[in-house]
C-alpha cells in the first residue's frame, strides 16, 4: 500500500476522486498508524501504515490506492501516564473523530479499556491486548449526491412549529410504512410518515441524536440499549442502526435522501447534538477514540489531578473546548451537517457546558464567538438546552442574541397553572406573551423562547395528566432515575382507569395544555406522539426503552382519533392567525392599563387590576389580542389578522366570563373551540353577555378583521383605549 506525504487539511479521511488523504491531530503523540481492514468480520487489520508527515501537530499521509468503501481505524503511540493526563496505548484500535460513516459498530469487551480491566490498580495499569476485533471501524465514503433542486425551506422563526421525534420510534409500528423501512431514515421519509407530518401542520422535525453513539456497557449487560442516543462516539457519521440499507457505503445517501424528501414537503430538519461529553466516560471508561488519540488535548482534565476529568453533565467527561483543535472539531462537524447533509439547524444538549472554558459558565466563550462570526452556522436555527447539572448551570434567558432556548420556565408555569396551583396567573401572562422578562432586554424576540409542555425527557402529555409520580421500574434502577419534580396531576386516579369521569377530565386537561402551547407567543415544540395520546406508562426517563414504551402505537382509539383532529385544528388556527406568531414583543408593559396590542381581562370582562394579579386565589384569565396592523410583511404592508379572545379557567368550578362589549360587531363573536368537550364547531356569541367557562377549560373566540393593506404609519403614536382600537 503506497503512501505519500499528503496534506494536514482537511482532517479525517477525504476522497478527492483519485485517492484518499488522511490527517489526524494529536499534540502529544509520537506516532499515528492507519489500519486497513478487508471486511467488517476481520478481527485484525490487513495493513498497518504509519502516517509519514507531521505538520502543526497533525499527522498526515496520502493513499493513492485507497478508494471509498475502505474500512479503517487508527493506532496512536505515546506516553501512558494517567497521573499526568496521557493515556496513549497503540494496542487499542481507535475510531477516527472525523469518520464520515461507520463500517462496523462496537462490541463490548475488556480489551477496549486502555488499562487491565479488573486490575486492583484500575486505570494506572496498562493493557496490551489488541482491541481490534471489537472496536468500531470508520468507512471512507464518496460524499457525492444528487441533490437536484433541494433548498432549505428557511421558515421564519415566528412561523416555525417544531416536532421532537425519534427516528426509530416514530415509524417502528406505523402501518403505512413498508416493514423493511420502519424505524429508519427512509421510514421517516416514507409517504405515510410525511403525510402525517404535513397533515399535522408541523414545519420542522427535531431529531433525537442520530450521530453514531455507543450503548453503555451496563445497559448491554442488562439486555437494553441507549435508545435516546445521548452518548456520541462519532460527530460526523449518521448512526447505522437507523439505516434501512445494510450497505455501509449507502448509509450517508439514505440520510441525505431523507432530508431531501422532507425539504420537498416544506419541513426543516433540526438535529439534537451532543458535544458536552463523549461515550468514553470517566477515567475508568474505555479507550475508543479521543482518549487514545490525545487525552490531554481533547478532554477537560482536573488541574489538580489530571488523572480525573471535569464533569458538568453527570456523564463522566467534558471536551476541552478552549483547545483550538477541539473547537475546530465541533465547528467542522456542524458545518459538515449543514453544507454536506443539508440540515437546517441544531438543538444543543446541555448547552451550558459548551460555555465552560474553565469551570464557570462564560457565554462569551470561544464556542459562541466562533459560531456568531461563522457565515454558515450563524444563519441556521440554533437552539440551546440552556442548562447543565453543575453549579451555575441554569442559564435560561441568558444565551447570546442569535440563540433560541428551550424555555423550562414556560413548561413549569403552564403545568402548574393547569394543575390548579394558585398564584400562577401573573407569570402565566408573561409566558403567554413570549417571556419578555427573559428575552426582551438583550434584543431578542419572542421566537427566542422555544415553548414546550413535554419533551423526550419527562412525562408524555398523556402521562402528565395520568400520573403524579414517576414509574421508572423498567429502567432497572429502583425508580431512582428521572426527575421527581413533574408538576403533574393524575386527575384523581394514578395510572390507567375505567372511571369515565376521570378519563373525560384527562382528555380535557390534555386539550388545555396543548391549546395553551399553540396559542402562546414564541415557538411551540410538540413531543412526537402527544398528538396521539401516547403513554409511556408513567416512565419519565425512557432513555433505555427501545420498546412499546417509546414506539408510537398507531392503532388509535376513538378518543385518540378525536384528540389528533383537535391537535390538527389547533395548529391550523395558529398558522392562520398573525396575532399568534408575532415577530416582536407587544408594545408597552405586558401588564399595563392601556396597551395597543394586548389586554388582560378578568371574568367581568374588564382589565385585570393589581389585586387580581397578586391574588393567590385567581385561577382564571382572559387574553385579548388585537389583529390590527401591528406587524408588517416583507413588502412593508400591514399584516392584518382577526382579533382573538382567549379565556382560561383552571379552577375546579365553572366561571361565567363576560364577553367584552368592545368586541360588538354585526356578525357577532365566533367561538373557534372550547376544550371542555373539544368542540371545534364555529359558534356565534353576543359580546356583552356571559360565557360559561366550564371547570378546567379554555375557549378561543375571534372577531373577524376587515382586510386592509395600508402603508405603515409611525408606530410611536402612544397608546389608545381598548374600545377605540377595536373600531373599524
């Protein structure tokens, strides 16, 4: 096998149409060897070739005889001294951090550890067994793909509706998907899957991690797997377990085809990515990639004891993002998924960790600065999970200006309100209006708030109204895992029940929670399966449940069918009403007396006063949104929508809510839905008369706007009274 000097850039294995350039970074290695395998079944390499050149701590070589489809791994030599942070061991075959595809997965064995597993001196010992028969292999790929007319949908943030979905769980049991495609990228792109997404009305899928990941050894020993995938081992490679094709060379193409199909349907693809830790775990973890390539460079080690790792996530390690090559790895990975794989954005798991250059969270760190100036990454959708598990890690409302955030405060407030807790109305108003207390002062917009009531991590919507306590026994951890702070209510009975009154109440609560989400300013995110009433039987941490607890059951009951139609109706309403998807915050204070665009009403139909706002007994609220020209379109014309009246009652008793007389109109006031029974039949009511708001229910009304396309006048004209703003 011939090898030439090659080039230090780009990193990884790159096919140029003639041969393959391979480049590997290591500050502290003495030698890097490329190992080539004949087939995935081969226990040992056919060729072992030392990279001949080293430039700026990058070992590199060019292989003129190497072609796409070749399987390879890396061996790296250097000092083995855990006490000084070095863990080189050339007996361990390593996965290239830049591998674009995976040719063979991981098989757990004691030889994968750099130390003698079970030795009394643990990681201070040295293991000389060859890990090659069990280690994952990279695959050299030809990235050429016919994208045709594919282009990013580029849906504005304010018009975005996110659907958080697991590639496998979504279609594993979907009848309309060919059986061989179920649970795969191709399955997600199938006609049946796409039709469901389109009929629902979502605009973006947020895929749980699809980067190649490893199942923790203890899970494998228990016959389980890391279903969610938050244990990354390859930042460039789509995980083969979600591929319908068994040909490793076609796996990248399958992912690209999925993206192309979803784009053609007007649906964006957002990836949930995990850069806050790797699958190698703590100092007792295996040597699979970065640890063996250059542990002291890739990982954030404890200054006082480099044998150990800084851990801000509870997963054992933290990449050393302040190292320029580690930061480059992350940026190269992100750009690759945008430019080569055509994805539209990212959700960053435990993103606060990415701001820890040392120990404290620094939102002016290199990671954010590099993204902000990057001409590619600064233009895609960026979503932060704005916390980690270490001190000072809760950073909701504090991320830099181009970022959006999972708004955990929105989730908790909405849950508490509909649970019936007092003293929540004031905060609820702020959350409904876009959480200006979190995002207004730094120049961001309501779309900075990714609103959600449920997500993969926690109860499903069905379970949120069916369980007060978690039931995670299936996880094998004595029900100790998962959060205990769920703000859930079982409606009187824990778990499944035949009590018809309880079942009716649960359906109503589900409608309340979903309707609140879709009528709030900000970007709504739905958990896949919530529209079907999917239950995980009270398990609020299904990370290892690759089974019926996680897979969506598409054999729907009549009540599930009804709820699905209600969800579709809600999304349709949101998309048709400009007042529900504003680009800017409401003018004036959210709780002012005379606003131009929003009014908060008590059940008498009058504006809320301080006594009502501060009362712990108030559990009802009216929200009047004016649809007059408060926004402009791309041509500078007024966006005119309907006036909307939202009434909410979380009390266990009915409330008579006076419909504001200011909404008087010849055609009357149209009710679009009432969650008491899920009725979406348009019904006309007379303003100035009471409306019976049933216990734990909400209703939406509209007064149709008169279409006007007037030039925009100055908005700095002061506020006017509600009655006047409702005049034609």
